[in-house]
C-alpha cells in the first residue's frame, strides 16, 4: 500500500477540502501516515491569502530539496492555482500542482503520477462543478463541515481568492440537505456551512432556495443541534438571515461579518460594494434581534492610501460595533489583484503600528464584553479535556470558549451538550463551573 502525508494551511475551506482529498486518496488505496518521513507521497494544501502564508509552502519544499529523495511531492490549493507550472521551476522535486477547482480529477492525476509522469497539473478554472464526494474523512467527531458554494464572484481589490478558487458554483439544496441528514445519522450534531461568500448561495435546482432558506432547513434536520456558517459578505447579507436565526434556535447566534475597514473611502478603494452606513445597517439588524448574536469580523490595516483619518474611522467602528472578536491583518500585496496598481504603499512599520493599536483597542473591548457574562449560564458543546489545566473545553452557541471544572471520574463529557456557569472572564475566553 502506498503511503501519503498531507499538511494543510489556511482557511476552513482548505481544511475541509483536505478531508475530501484524504477520502479520495484512501478510496484509491493509499494510506495516511502522520509524518513526512514515513510517506511516499507528500501533499501540501496551500494558502496564498497573504504573502506570509504563501511563503510557508516554499519553506517546507525547500527543506526537502535535497533529502526528499524517493518521495513524490504535490502542491494543492491556492498557491498551486496561483503559481501553476512556475512551481516546477522553483521546486523541481515537485511532481504535481493542482488547484481546488480540479480536485474531481484527482483519481486520474494519481494514475498519471503512478505512471511516472513528473509534471502532472490540474489548473483549469473553467468548471461548473463542485467537489462532492461521499468519501470525506472527517477530522472532528462532532462538528462536520459542508461546502455549499465554491469560488467567489466579487472582486475585492486586495484579494486573490477569485483567481485561486474561480467563479461561484453552488451545490443543489437537495444534495446539501441529504449530506446534512446523513451526517446527523452518523452522530454529528454540529454542521458548519462553508463558502467564500455563503450569502450569495443560489440553489441551481428548480427549488431555487436562497441562503437564508437553506440555513433554516439545515437547522431543521433531526439530530442537528447547532448550525454555523462562514464566511459572509456584507453586500449579500440580508435581514432574512437574522430572522432565521431569531426563529430557529438550532442556528448558532454568531455571525462573522468581515468589514475590512471603517472608512467608506477605503471601502470604495477596496471595491467592497458597501459603505460604512450600509455595513452598520446589518449590525443594527443583528443588535435588534431577540437572541443575543455574537458578531466577529476581519480588518485589514494599511491598505494603499489609508490615511490616519481612515484608520481612526476603523477604530471608531470597533467602538461602535463592539465585536466579540476580530481577525486583523496588515495589507499584503497579492499577484493578479487590482490593488497592485494603487500607489501610496504604506511602510511595514506603519502597518505594524496601526495593527498593534487596533488589537489593543479590541482587547479592551473584549475584556469589557466578556465580563458581562459573569454569572450567566451557557450551554456548551464539550470539545475535549485539557490535561494541563484539568478543565473541560466547552464552546457556546456564540462561539466563545468556556472552560469549566468537573472531576474526570464523573464521566467523559466530550461531544455532549452541558450547561456551565461563567465565573471568570478574560479577553479571549470564559471559565466557569459545571451546572448539574
Ligand atoms: N492582505 C491582508 N489581508 C487580506 N485578507 C484577504 N486578502 C488580504 C490581503 N491581500 C484578509 C481579509 C479577509 C481575510 C480572510 O483575510 O480580511 O477577510
Ligand atoms: Fe476575497 Fe471578497 Fe471574495 Fe471574500 S468576498 S474571498 S474578500 S474577493
């Protein structure tokens, strides 16, 4: 039996793609091993969202330039799609490059590799297919990912994704619901719907469901207790999504709504297709919901031409929204993107200064917000036990970590839904006690 090792970088879409790739490889007679050393075939499923992420795979490949003899290397994912055959020049010991839009062709590509072809490629973006396979090897026994839409039709000035994942393709609602039912029957209780922009989901079948309808229906599958989704685009985020969350408690009360900047001028330069006011309208919908919806976001600092006043506008937005948490990044120039043509590049040092100020402001907000949970009882899905702290690791519907104490002798709680009372609150997590 042939052995393979796979390392995955980047987002949840990539993590789930790898689960499907692993299933495909296993069905072709390959067996997964935990270290590169043991493997004959080595796969890197790569990310190119920022330069740092892209460099990671070249760093890995560099390590095996000399001592990778006897092994076959394959580069999958966004760097594969973006760099294409140039990867063979940069790293001649690589034998296969394959972007995510070509994963359906993996079995044929493996045959070519076996036949000794050292330059196997899967780089076409001209596809209407999504990668659907019954062979997915899921990592987590309780939470399962389901891709509902692949690709992206937006053209944010900074973003490589439309170039690396191609145009949008939605799966039929029937296939998403069938997969959800099957997962419930297998014992999964949490489903996370994935897509670069889940809000632009459009059922290609006659049923014609939009995202809110699909979300609501996944939440009604018997046995499913929690449904999450990521990622949303403010332009396509409609009030019906908030209404669905309000009406169906299976849908988690957490929305990740990337804002990128609090300055309407910068948003226009980024081609985000909304103003600050339009974004705030969505926030108002969520804040007026009956359920307390946790809101998280992504922010980029140092986009070309971002002035001190623009940056201050982003800081002001954090105060206004009071996010539950944020992911923040320094702008990174990416190949093919339209922002490359913009002047006024901001120095790394200045980007670093803005990032540090932003993160410190958000830390203070989180300390304040999390403190409000003291004394509150929350339902947690137990993800495991932390030996080092002696605590169970719980996750709330709002996607907050809530660690709590309960003697291990009293039974394994992993995968169960239990209640815990918050007794301590830090900027990044809550701690509490088990409620009988
Ligand atoms: N530079 C910095 N951050 C970026 N992101 C996307 N492209 C870039 C880039 N070129 C961030 C955005 C996006 C998140 C996934 O990554 O904030 O929402
Ligand atoms: Fe990038 Fe915009 Fe698509 Fe998100 S919606 S992946 S930011 S192009």
